[in-house]
């Protein structure tokens, strides 16, 4: 029975404990359809067993298969010749060609041919010839071993992609497909970042076993327990279905079940927990046989240059903190270790076993071993980053920096070393200043002494007078020289301080501390004033980080509430006051800029303030906390004391139409009070047997809603009569009614749900990682905000579409409220802060909704609509304001391109070889024709509509440009490119067409397909081409990080440099005065017509695929690999004075925050803030 469970290695296809998962069906079906597939996951997830089983099933259905374990070919010492020859030999063996082909003779006959071509010839000349009309599947296992080769294997993957693209040209390639297995990501397989990424094929995801899938494992467990199902469920709880651990625990259960708790008093759950602790978790480094946990450990620690960063990232996962960039290389590496898995927009530890083994103590031990300064850094962190005596100086700092060279340090390491360098510079500056002062004082003393001598001997001979003057002159030269040296050292220290501030601002942005980042950037900018002979590089660096922090600025004020958790926040009706309540029982009243007015206690007996509300006329404030309801004048004096209640009060509301209050207590009792303190009516407590946690008043004052932890929202008349109930499936912590009375929203555990007034569900908003504690409608009833114990605030449309996340709080967010004008949101948190946020960024609006990379975007010619195209196979349509309108699902593949015609027709192209054209319902004129599609000859990468809108040019993956009529009839094929054609563009007023592609050249054609010019100069792929509005200038963007400008005859005019990654997108403004380009590093660069850089827009979290100007030139839309598009307000961006805007935004924070020094408060003194109001308004 022990042999029933296999630990490690590949299971036989008919093994009784083989667990079939959805991936089995997906892989088999996809390969039978001829799709290229890849199964890339962490180790010991069952990849090899899946390969064996799938290969067997394919062979049984008549396919021919060969599987190659690439580790057999070697890695470190092997040459390219040996490796490719070994690959061909494995294919020869795998397809059983021993007696049919003399491999040695065949190989030697092609010695003059490049290795990759020999591999291709083997497929065409041998495999296709030996197996005509037979499906051929090649399984490449352990694909990650190619990453250890001492030469790049990029050509292999380029060849695999060639085989895929060749299907449209050579039908024999339809026989051939590939399945790739290993521990890697598709983006890691090609090292050369200037080459086309390996982006073909179908990803097959391997997940852990579910209980239903794992029932074959019950057979063995029946011998040790009469509850085998319960045992298996507990095992799956501990392993989360991880195949290796699940099989291992099943075997251990058979071996040791009877030795656990022999008196029989322990539950199944307890027994399995005991088994896990004693056989896996305790002494795991010695018990880990066959090796599993050590494999994970070694993957994380093996690379000393990045181990510290991986460990710190893993710490953030353990703490359930949001990761700034969930697509970073470090997080991908962490996921490939198998330790964590993606869960929504966060990562989590894969299973409780991993969390128990690789816990916080283990992480800290590893970090301490890695860092030479671990002890002092830990003490600095323990002091809340305030004890500067723990920072490094002098030799210790230099040694730490030498150790850090080449390592990818964690944010905490960077912060510690930056703080140490800042302190070291300040102390060095102080020493230099002291030495300068002492030197000057010594020289002055000497001068005074000599002057005294001069007065005594002023009657002496002229000879002595001249001698004295000569000596004095030398002394003055010495003093002056020392002063110049000291001043030079002083300026070097100031420059170092500025560079540290820039680094600090960047790190704070990465950790979502946007207000701190803006403050650091402004400090750096202000420090520049004191540096003479400023270098352009330093000025540009400071300007860039200031610009970036402004673009990210959403928090504009932060107030500390005396170290107390803030449970409730609110605005008064005219937004001139804010009020908060905390767990110390304090009520704080102040102005929105943070100016305090007064603080008073809710009650004599300390108890937290659960809620405060202003009266509709703004003259009074009501508060509840403990068992007390109180009504206050705004001067903090008690207006009315209400009877002490038998239970703690949770909520209080003013009636919108009557002079009365309504309260909710912890038992769900609701009471209506006259303002004179008398009770009007009480809701029957028997009807609300579950604890109630939410209370809302309808805007017309006719009913209230009571939400309870049982998952019901009850509607009651204000006379105390029950009307109806809305059932839900989860506990509810808050309920709100929109100001227009049409919508109901509730905080339901980790989701936000929306109903119409009649109780019909309309949307569910999913995105929070912790319980949602508060919800609020904007005054116009169009936006919904939610706050959560996951430390975030999210803004949603009423359809449940997330459009913004406000990060920055370091504790759960208990309360939120909109200002009456809807422009500001206030929040209170367990981190003891009150924060004020701008609801909408004045410079950009992010478009959420796509579930894949957003590849392309376009404005309609009438400037009313925006369309976005995505790898999720959809086109989404938006209003120019950013409001989502509808989604079009017309393609079966990646939608590479989208365009509008002048009549409003939407045209899209896809790698499913189809072009769709027609009017989407939102923009269709009356009696418009339905949308239609036509098929192209190869996957369509980009299209361009001719100026007269009679023809469509399409760039294809098979290296051709094809010209079609609008109804899909092929007119011409332009041949000449030797790589996929990624971009095409028509000249606005002529019949010229420009194309660019993977061969690194752009080609200029006339309408008949005649090649006019070939534009050479790029060193690698060309990803985008464009014409200026007048047609006199052409632009090309490439993987060599440059944008090149050409005249209409193909003469190079200018090369624009400054991008940090391959240039993916280019567009000219409608008046031709500006050019926008975007790159793989997430940046958008704006240039003037002379090629001077105007600004950098850096908000996207990943590469920016496309940029387009609106027809009026006032907006720009960008599409990105972060699955979003952004609408940019260029009129505001181009009119921006960064320092004046930043200082105006910080005005309240600088004036009133208790966190700042007096020097910081004067940071913006002298900055003219007159121009900025129009931007803020």
C-alpha cells in the first residue's frame, strides 16, 4: 500500500494515483488542434507526469511524438555545435528513425550550413518526408536548462516561432506542434531584449489538486482511518493540493497514522497537523527527503546578488502587503520558486506548510546572514527609523557599499544605506564647515595680531611697512584659498544630499508613499538653488523625479491623530470643516487643510467614538460611542445629552428631512430620537436577531436600511414597520444609499455589492484582499468608494469596474467620506492618520477593465470615443471622459490594432487572421450596417486605413504587407521585408505607404506595391512607423531605443535618444508641433518638432505599447502591458509649472502636519503659486 503513492519522478500513464486536472484536458485538446503549448511552472508540480500521460494519449490517437529532456544535451561546457547536433540526434531517436536515416552521413553533408538551418532542414527533409500527413508533436522538457548555456539559445525559440508562422506559407508545418515544459517564463526564454518576445502559443496552467480531483488518493487512506475523506481534506488544507507534498503526506499517513495520539482522543484535523509538524516542518532541513523544501530554499538563496531582495519581497507577501510591481522580474522569480502564487492583484504563500517552514523568523535569519550590517540595521528599524546612532559611517559605510555592488538589494536595504550616506554626508559637511571656520578664525586672529604690530610701528621706516604689507597679502591669499576649498566641499555635500533626495523620492513612489515622494522631490528642487554652476544632468534628474511625483500625487494632506486609531471621518455640508473620532474617545474638529479648531472628549468614561455626523444645516455634530449618544455645538459644548443606552452604539444618522436622529446598537436595535432627547419609536429587536452593522437613511427620508452579519439588508419604514429584505450570501459591515436614491451598496466581506432601489443586484466589485469596512457614494451618485482592512481604498463605477486604488495607509482603513463637491476623499485608519485624497487626477485617467495586455488604442475622428484593443481578445469602447461604454468580442486571438474611420466605423485586426469593420452600437448612426469581418492571409499585426478610406493596408506576421478593399478583397501583396511587419502607416495626402518590422528596416511603397525607398539606420527591430500630419516627415521607433525622423524622400533628419527601452509607440500631434513616443520601460516621451524633450509621462506599471493623440490635440491615450490604458490631459500637462503646482498641493500639509520640522514648513516660501489654481480646479 505504501507504493500506491509516488513521491517525486514521473508517474506512469496508468498509475492509480495519477490525478487528472483541467490542465490535462487543456493540453491534450490544444495539441490535437495543432496549437503550440507551454507548461511553465515551479518544480514538482507534476509537469513530467503530465508530459508522459499526454504523449501516451497522443500516440494512441495516431500521432508521432518525441520528448527531449534538454538536460541530456548538457549546458555549461557544451558548444553550440554539440548542443544542436545533440538536439537533432534526440529527434532522430525520439521519432524512431534508426533504420531509416543515417544521421551521421546526413549531418556531415550539411557542414557548411548554419546550425539552426540544419535543424530546420532535418524537420523539412527528414521528418516531413518520413511522416507525411501525420501529426508530429515535439515535447521539450526542462526548457530552463537553456538559461545555463554559455551561448544564447534565442535562435531556437525564434525557430519555433518561425515554425508557427510558416503554417500560412507551407501547409506541412500544420503537422508540427510543440509543447514546452520547465521552470521559466516565456519572456525569460529569449535573452536579447531587442528581439521579438516569445509570445506565441497557449499557456497551460498547473494548479494544485482539489478534493474532487484527488479522490483516487482515498484508496490508501481507507486503510488507516474510517474517515478517509476527512483525512484527505486536511492533507489538502496543509498542501493546497501541491502534488509532491500531497503524495508525500498520504504515504506518511499510512506509515505513521497509528503512532499519532494512540489514546484516540485527537481529531482528524489534529492528527494531520501533528503529522505535518513532526515529519515535515520540524527539523525540515534533515527530514526533507526526497528533496523539496531545500529546492525552494536554494532557488531563493542561490543568487547572492538578488537573494536579499527576494527575501524582502517574500516578507511583504507574508505580511499580505500589496506589491508595487506584480510583474517585476524578482516577483516572477519568487513565483517560480513555488513558494508563492498569484491571488488576484496580490501574491500569497502557496500553502500552510510553506508558511510554517519559511516563516518570518526564517526570513530574518537569512537576511541577517546575508547582510554585514544586519545588527545595526535591525536596531535602526526597531527605533522606527529614528536612531541615527545605528547608521553606518566612514569605513563601515564604504565596506557596506562595496558588498552591495552588483546586488539587487531590498527597499529596506536601500533605505538604510541611503540614510547612512545622508548622515555621513551631513557629518562630513559639518566637519568641513568646522574646519573652515577654525581656519578662518585662526587667520583672522593672526591678522589682528599683525595689525596691532602695525599700529605700534606705524612710525617705523618705509622698508618695514612694505614688508609687513607683503606678509599680510600672503595671509589673505591663504585665507581666501582655504575658503574656496571649504566652499567646494560644501557644494559637493549639497549635491550628494540632492541625489539622496531623488533616490528617496523614487523609493517612496515604489512603496506607494506618494505624499512623502512629492515632498522629497520638492526638497531636491529647492536645494538646487544653492548650487552654482549646476550641471544639466543633475537639473534634469531632479526635474524628472518632480514631474513623476506630481503625476502620481493623489494624497495631498495627512494629519496625525495623536497616536490613536481613527474610526470615523466626515465633512460638513459646505466642506469648510472636517471632523474625526478616535479610539481614545476624542472628537477633532478642523479645516480641510488640517488647521485644528478644537478637540474634546465624547464622554467622561473613555470609549472609542464609533461615528460622528454633521447635521444637514451644519450647525451641530452628533457622536456615538460606548453607550452614549451626544449632540454638540461646533464650539465643543454639549447641546443635548441623550439617555444612557443599555448597549454600545455603533452608528448615528440625521434624518434628511426631519429634526431627528436614528441610532443603531450592537444588538441591532434601531431607535429614532427627537433632538430634544425624547425617543420617538424603536424597531422591534426580534426582527433583527443577527448582529447589525450597517445603517442607511433614504435621501427622501421615507425608509432606512439595516444590514446585519447574517447577510441581510432589511428595509424599514421610519414609522418602525418592516417592508422587505435583500438576502446576500455573506456578512455585511456597512450599507449606503446613493444621494439620488437609485442605488444601494454594501460592504460584504471582501467585496462590494450594488443593487438598484428595488433590491435587484446590478454589480459585484471584487478586488480587496481584506474585509471591506466602509462604502461611500460620491455626491453625483456615479462613483462608489470602499475602504478595507487590507489598507487600501478603491474607487468603482456603479457597474463594479475598478478605476482607481488609493494606497498609502499603513493600517486598515476604517472610515471614508466624500467632500460635498466630490473632488476630495477623506479617510481614517488604524495607522492613526487622517488622509485627504484627490478623487480624480487632473492630468490623467486610467481605464481599467481589460484582462490582458492593452496593445492598441485610438480616438474616433469626432473626438467623442476611445477604443482599446487587448490580448484578452476584446475591444472596449469608452467615452472621452473615461466612462466605459461597451465591450466587443469579435476575435479569437490577440487584437493587435484598432482604428476609427472618419465616419465612425471601428476597424480591428487580430492574430486570428480576421479584420472586423463596422459601427459599434454606441457610435452607429441611424440605419447603420452591422459589423462584419473578413479573413486575411496571415495573422494581422497592424492595419492602416487609406486617406480616401477605400482600402486597408495590413502588416502581417509572414513578412508581407497586403492591401485590401474595405470589404476584404485582396488587391496587392507587398513583398520585401524579411521579418514580421509590425507597423504600417499611410501618408495623409498621398498614396505612399510606410512599413516597418523585425528586419530592422522601414520601407516606403506606392499604392501599387512598388518599393520607393528602404530606410536603414536602426540597429534592430522597428516596432512603429508614423507620418507627420503634412506628410513631410516620417518617424520610426525601434528596439535600439531610438526614434528616427526622416524626410519624405527617406533622408535621415534626426535621431531622438533618451528612451530606456525599445520604442513601441509613436504618434504626431494633429498640428505636427509635437511627437509622442512610448517604450518597453513604461515611459512616454514628448518631443517638440526640433527633437527637444518636453517631458516624460511615467505612470504605467509596465511597457507602453501604443500612444495616440486626440484629433484636437488636447488628449493622448496610451495602452500598456499593465492591462490598462491611460487618457492624458495634455492641455494641463503642457501648462504645468511643476514646483508651483507641487507647493500648492502641499500647502496644507506643510502648514499643519505634526510630522514636519520648521525648516520643512518653510520649504515653499517664495514660490509663486498664482498660476496653479486653474489646474487644481
